[in-house]
């Protein structure tokens, strides 16, 4: 899935903590940099099953600190274009 709206200071560990009750694949979190190589506030997260993806999508607009996250389904090809 693609996660938008993360604080620019968010680390991979923070994203893993947010999804701590999910089966995230090993090395399954990628923070997406902007054109300058800085944090964009976006991440790609890979889950262990389709069921986990559906559960993760249910967190669309959930709060992450003082921000809310937008969570979207992306395919493998979409993820490669973004990263």
C-alpha cells in the first residue's frame, strides 16, 4: 500500500510501529524521497497477504500523531515507479 501524510521526521521504525498488529513483510517499508532526496511524507508498505492489505486499507484517515494518513492500494508496478 502507499501511505501519504507521514510527518517528514517519520522513520521506517515509526511506520512499522503504526502497523505493529499487521504482518508487514521483512524489509517491507520504504520511505519515498522527494526530488531533492528528502522525506516526502509518503511510504510504501508491503504486507504478507491480501487480507492484511484489506485490513491496512481500513486505516485510511487514521491518525498518526497530529496528522491523519491516507492509505491506498498500489500494485507492484506502481510501487516500482514511485520508489
